[in-house]
């Protein structure tokens, strides 16, 4: 009975057009932010941060970026891992070349570099689409991984070929390196995720988002009504690659600390983020969060239940995880193409009509 619009009226256009026009939705959003910023930092330890929270926060940023390109603009991409590698190596070069600059600036600049690379590899989308565009972005994935493996300048001529994040502090708190406290990298990634989510939400609800969706639904009709496909597609590649580059920079510097490009940013990474937005819901910011949470929490849950509780071998549990993910992808593609986000929307609609749900 508490999820109602009755009495929740608006007196001006700005209030009616806000991100969460229903008061209960706004309060729930503020409550989640309050718990995330003011409660969780006092409760978490290193295991929770490294196993759940950091992967969830970082993959959410990557999923939001890919969802803008695939879900909102309809441009299929299989090069997410390669673009994350661009963000990671750009962040590494900036951190080692300009150690006096704030790491927050390094992460944003790494996202900017990745946006430029994304625009470059997005040029084929002006002539090809669908399967052929997916193959083109897949070629970008393999080319970028090969480039970072073969050019020693990118990893500062290290004998091992790995890159390691130097220790960096923010407001006196160490956010990279081996001596970080559990909540410092968590809050750092949470702040960046919040900023990215707000930007993405406003972009997709505004004029730019409507242009992306017009291109997604029917690019020829969109061009007839005045949408410039060149600007729309390349802007989607730029914004998407920026978010993915930021995620790659955080994945390297804050989460892993040391990476080798073939292992950390291979094709499996591209498919993982793609599966997140398929399960979570294409064309939905909430779906990006839901898909990232599902695919981060499920392996941890299966490992604790199957390996820790039932005593299964680790490799058997890993294979069982692949079976579950594959079955879920097929199920969602057939039964609910809009993923967990659509199930959430249906649940809210039924709650608004309760006790008479249709």
C-alpha cells in the first residue's frame, strides 16, 4: 500500500521530469546511497572488498559503458576487454610518468584515452552493423591485446611483461598498493561509479540518449528525421569507451595491482561484460548493476556452497558455473530479452496495483 502515486503530485515540469518522479523511488535511492557510503565502509573487511565489492563496482562501470553502446545505440561490440586494457595501460603510463598528479585525474585521463581509441575503432560502424560490426570489434580486441604484448614501451620494458600499480594516495589515504585499508579503495571506486551512473542516467534520458535509441531502432528512419548517424554512433562509442577505460584503469590499479594483458583483458573479459548486460537487461542502467551483481555474486556463492559446503572439486564447481551462466543467457534471450531489469519493472508495476495486480 505504500508504493503509490496517489497524492504524489507535481507542480512544475522540472519535478515531473526528474530521474525518480515517484517519491518512494527517490527515498529508496537515497537509502541505498546512505548505506553504501556511511554503513558498508565500517562493516567490510579485505575478503569482502576483494571478493565482492570491488569487482561489483568496477564491472558495473564497464557494464554501464557497454550498455550505452549495445543496449541504447544498438552497436554490437565484442572488444570490451581490449578497451579495458587501453584504460589500464594508459593509467599505468600516466601513473609512472606523472607521479605527482592525483590518481583520480589519472583514471579520468585513462578514460579519455580509451574514448579516443573507441572512436577510432567505431568508424567501421558507419558502414557495417550487426554481425559484421561484432567481428570488427572482436578484431580490435585481438589487435589491442597483441599490441600491449608486443610493444615493450607500454609496460616500461619490464622483463616479465607485467605492469604493476605504484602506491598512490588520495587525501592521505592509500588507495593502490599492498598497504591499503579495506574501505579506502572501496570508497574510491564507489565515488567514481556514482559519478558515472549519474552521467549515464542523464545522458540516456536526454536528447543524446534519444538519438542513440533512434539509431538503435531504425537508423535509416533516424537519419530521415534529422539524426546525424556519424555523430550519434561515434558519440556512443566515445562515451562507452570512456566508461570502459575508467573500469579498466580501476581494475588494474585498485583491484588487481599487477596485470598481464593476455590473462586479465582477454576475450573472456569481453564476453563476461556482455553477459552482464544480457542477463541484467539491455537498455537499462539498473540492468547494468543487476547483471554485474549477479555474475560477481554467483561464483562466490557457488564456491562457498559447492566447494566449501558440499566438498566438490574446484574444477567441477567452475564447470557447473559455466553451465548455469549459459543456461541463464539462453533463458533470458528466449523468455525475457530485457533481463532482470524488466522483471524488476514488472514487480514494481504489480506492487503499484497491489492488492489487485494484473
